[in-house]
C-alpha cells in the first residue's frame, strides 16, 4: 500500500519525501556526532532499505570470493547509486587499482564525488542522462546507450540491484556493452530476480512476488515498470548471457523468494558471468 503510493509520486518528489521522513533521524545523528565516515544521511539513501554498510561489505566479499577481485584491479560499477558498493572498495583497492561508476540520479553521483572521490582520487563517478521510470522523468533510451569507456578496460563489472530495475532490451544492450568493456577472462557480477520453478513456488503467497508475466520477464507494477523486474532463468542464461558471447559461471540464489533472511546471501539472486 505504502509502496504503491510512493510509486505514484514523480521520481524527484520521491527523493524529497524520503529526505523529509528521515530528517529528524539525520538531524539527531548530525548533532550527536553519530555520522559514520562515507555513509550518507538516511534520507539520501534512495537505493534500498537494507543495511547500507552490511550490504556493501557482503558484495565486497562476493567480488573477492567469486570474481577473484585483486587490489590492483580496475572495476566498473553500473548504477553506482549513492556509494553503497563503492564504500567498502575504498579500503580494498590500492592506488594502482581504480573504480569507475555511473548513474542517472544526480544527488547520488554528486554525493559520491564530494565524499568519495575527494578522499580517493582513483574513484571516479559520472552522471549519465538516461530514462528510467522509477528514477528519472526524462533522458535517453538505455537500450541504445554506449558506455563511456574503451574496449577491454575492466577486470570486473558489477551491477547490484540494477538489472532488477531495467527492461529486457535495455539489459540486452548492457550485456553487449559489458562484453565490450570487459578484459578477456574478466568477470561480471549482476543481481537479478531469477524466475524458475523454485522461485515461483517459494514466492507464492509472499508479499514480494511477481504476478504479472510478459513472456520472458515479470513485473510487479505495470504503471512503474522499472519498480521491480524479474527474468526467467533460461532467458538470462541463453539470451542475455550466451547471445552476447558471455558465459555463466554460477548463480548464488538470494532469499527474496523464500523469505529466509540470511547474512551470507543477498536478497536478490547473484549471477556471476565471465568473458
Ligand atoms: C536500487 S539502486 C542500486 C544502487 C547501487 N547499485 C547499490 O547497490 O547501492 C538502482 C540504481 O540503478 C540506477 N539505474 C537505473 N537504470 C539504470 C541504467 N539504465 N543505467 C545505469 N544505472 C541505472 C538507478 O539510478 C539507481 O541508482
């Protein structure tokens, strides 16, 4: 109910409502000196309700354990948000490693530039002008977007909770671009809501489930399509990954469908891809 009301608001207004709701907490934290280094005020964190620090740390663990991330690697964070995944990387990547991030939301990119790039000049953020009905009210089409990087620049490309807000043609184009910018042997970690027999039956009756099927993908809200998007597992593996000359390494299923919360796996399904 609250979620539906929230989605009825225009994107920039949603950010303002969030700032207003969390203003008392943010003021208290500011006055009492409870502010943590490299953690934005609560009202600015528009990128998900989970614990900002714990989520970032969990993904750093995935990068090291499943993607062989090394401190001198060059990484690309697509949909870098407000620095949730960049933050733990600042204490892992050495000065001869580097980070690039891009996103559509100005307030997130500006916060990251001011707070992260200032302290870590090997961390670079840029805003891109793209349309997404959850996050922006205008912009170019993501299905035609060419990433602003050279071929084979990156050891690791990651998208945390980004393909869960994009439609099939957009994801297909991003996979093509990921193939272009990844080094040979490089890895990509992307989170999805994976639809297979297990997730369909586990999520039946849950509040968080995908009822609206459009063939290879599912939506939760038809009015704000990018609010939550799920893809069939064989479509992810055969079309989005294999048809873009990439290969599946593994899928680490999350707990969105079962509802069995865990610190060791993420809410969304984690798909590890390689070139
Ligand atoms: C749920 S947030 C996750 C942000 C960040 N990855 C994290 O885990 O904190 C989704 C982000 O994806 C961005 N996004 C949506 N469509 C995008 C696109 N086509 N290209 C790049 N970023 C996009 C949004 O602006 C938003 O910041």
